[in-house]
C-alpha cells in the first residue's frame, strides 16, 4: 500500500467527495483509478458525491487550527515556492515563500487576491506566510 491510497482510505465520505470535486481532474491516471476504486468500495453514487461536495465540512475547530474557506477542512500541507530576486548588478538571492494549501480542495489563501484594504491588512498581520533567504548567487 502506498501513502496516497492510505490517505484516501482515511477520508470520510464527505471529505472524499470534496477531493473528487476539486482535485480529481488534476491527478494522474493511477491516482484517479485508486479514487474510483475507493468510491466503488464505499458504494457512493454520483448523486451522493454531488450532495456531499456542495456542503462545507462542519469540523469542530481545535484551538489554533484553521479551517479552509472553500471546503471547511482542517487538513493542510506546507507549500514552498522558490523565486530568484536580483540583489544588485552582479548577484541575486533565492527567496523561499512558505504558505499552506488545503489537502482536500487545493485552496491556497495566500494566492487569492484580497478584495479590499481590510483583507490586505489582515493578510499582513494574521496569516502565516514566511519569506526567507535560501541561497545567495553571485558572479
């Protein structure tokens, strides 16, 4: 058994339906097959999957945990984005931006454009987005 198969087996029917709705199309064929097998093993119909996927998860938020704005999940993974920024005429710095993405629906609140000034301000002070220098490149 591999990690992905163990992961989808650990999901509730509701979480599996959300995964199918938002992430199924972007998966590789082998992963799609495993999801299809799991849906078949659980005897879930298309109408049940649609009904579940339209509803947000109602998780009991643990203190300090964050829920996904799109699906209500508390399952996140850390994502690292590398970019090279020029420092001066002869050198550059590789900057790593850490953010979090929902494991079920793939939503990343850091990549969404804030709608107004208050949201921009909240992002600066409340969200856990870190930038750090990774590598210094010079000629």
